[in-house]
C-alpha cells in the first residue's frame, strides 16, 4: 500500500507539472509582430534573411502579410486605432505621402545600429535612405539597357550615348505614362548638375529644357507601358535601348538574355520600413527595424534579390544567391553608384500635378507630327 501511495503520488506530481507547464504555455504566448511586405521573391527574401532570424533572436511570433502598396489601409488602421500591421515595407513615394499625412511613427536616425566599423547610421546609409518617418531597406533603380548585338564596335557606356543617334543609332524606348524619370534623365544628359536638377525642373523654362532635350531623340522614341516590356522589346529587336528597372536586367540574365547596361546616371529609389502611427507594438517594431537594418542582415536580402542594401557597409557581405548560385553584386545598383542620382519623391509629390499637363502636351505633338 505504501509503495502504491508513493507511485500514485509521483504520478499525480507529474500530472500537475504537465498541466502547469501546459497552462503557462497557453497563457504566456510570445508577442506577435506582423510585418507587411510584397508578394513573390522579394517577400520570400525578407522572410528568409530578416523575419525568421529576428523571430529566433527575439522570441517574437513574427508573421508576414502581403499587400500591393498604397496608404489607404494604413490610414484606415491609424484612424480606427485598430492595428493589423506593425511594420510596413513601403515604396518611398508611399512613405513620403504617409509621413506627410501623419500616418507613420517618427524614426530617430541616432537609434539605428552603427556600421561594423562603428560609423553612425546617418553616415553609413545611402543618401536619402533615412527620412523623418522611415529607414531604407533596399535600393532599386531605373537604368538603361541595350542590345549588345546592335553594336559590334564601341559599346555605349554613358547617358550621353543614349541621346547619341549618330554613333549609336536605333530606337530608344522610354516609359510613356509619366514624366518622372524621363525629365531627370533629359536634364542630366543636357549637362545640368545633379544638385540642380529639381531646382531647374521647378520652373516652366526648366521643364521646357528637358522636353527640348527629348526632342533631339523624338524621331527614335518608342514607348513602353508595362514593367516587363523593356526586356521583351530588347530581346525581339524592337528597340536598341530602353529605360528599365534594374531587377528586370537580372531576370533577363537568368533567362539567358545578357543585356548591356548603362549604369551611368541610374535613377534610384528605396523600399523603406515604417511603423504605423500609434501602434501599441511600436517598441517591438523598432527592435525589428534596428535588427533588419544591420549591415549583414541587409546583405542577406541582397543575396536573394537584385536590390542593393541601403547602407554602404553591407556591400562586402553580399554573396551568391542561395538558390541560383549566382554572384549578386554585379546586378546591384549600389555596386555601380559613382554617378547614381537620387529621385526626389517629395518634389514629385508637390509638383507632379503641375508638370504632368506639360508632359501630356508634349506627347500630343507626337500625334500631330
């Protein structure tokens, strides 16, 4: 009987311990953090390089959600004070708009991690990557690609070559839908110093100057509308040159189309991290942002997708794509940054509506000619 009582007591003790730990497990869940990103390979890259490592390091229950951009849902959550999102990966134009509308928490650059050599974040990040309400994650750019088979001798290397119909003949493709990017390229090709481009564009005379430069190649201009069009147009011989997103150059190369690239005066922008204004989890959200914007972690994203890390010190850590075994550095905008030009999305937010009618009028002349 004593032995039975002893065994029974031991069993009861075990049962109590199991129940206790089960109760604690059920009632002490890890904090949940929802990070919003983009579908496809980019979201996969962030999940692999940032989200899972942060979850392992912090113990947080990190979830990923997808969206298609814009600020409408963010505005709804902030207005209702009901937050489904804690960190958002925004395209820079949306971040600028959201910041102006008071939809994002302020971000102090001094709170961001220093570089591996101790350089403060404000000096280590690419110019424009840190704003009042955002911090850059990746750099992407519009650049110029060309058909290598068109030119058997000297190959084009500069923005000036794009505008040189004599030495480099053939159709040029540009995006028709918006003057953004096209006007900046025209002024840079016309000799305007990068620091003065938006001051010049702020006047009717400056817009006229940009359009006059585009007139010099109007006879050779063809237009693209969808982002995947430039690579196809180059591949099938419809155009000799095209403005193109740098990610599409990588995709073309992975499908056997090794396009020539003019990195000179590439026009770069960012995807950035922001935190919804008033989010009760903003402390944990900022912990994630500080983790995700360390040099090695940003390099981890660039291993997966052809977007440059938003801080300079990440470059030495970029390696090969884990699935394709392709060295990623040659495809990153930040590897060719000597003459890169930062697009000013705040300027376009303030002045785009004034410039667009002038652009549309210039396009209309094409139909009349």
